[in-house]
C-alpha cells in the first residue's frame, strides 16, 4: 500500500496514475492499494508512521481515508468499497 497526499484542489485520476505507475515500476513493485490522506502522519522525529498504517490495513470499514485498489482488468486504480474488499479477502479477486 502507498499513502498519498494530493495537492489542494486535485483529485485522483485512477487510469492516469495506473499508466504512470506501469511505465515506472515493474509489476511486483506497483502498489496494489492506495490510501489518500489529508497529510502524512509523522513521528516526533519526522518519520512516517508506517507501523500504524500497516496495522490499520485496507478494510474500508476501519480506515477513515479513501482507499483504492489496482484493478488490472480496467487498468486503473478503483475505489475500494466493502464489496470489493470482501472479494479480495475471499480470494475471488486476485491481487
């Protein structure tokens, strides 16, 4: 998962971001999940709070931030809702 902070007034274009990531990163390095945040959570020593983010996981019911999933069939990052999350957890949708 990658945590992103968008510039004020900007929105996420899932298809354009997919194309950008596809050009720059090999398939194994592409983030499967995205988390949009207002600002990056930092420690007192200005390090990202990666452990807390990892513990929160990718459950849309438990994460207050918008989540997106890399969808290889549509070649875009798509919003991750409860139904799509359940498909991932059940193994019906392979990531």
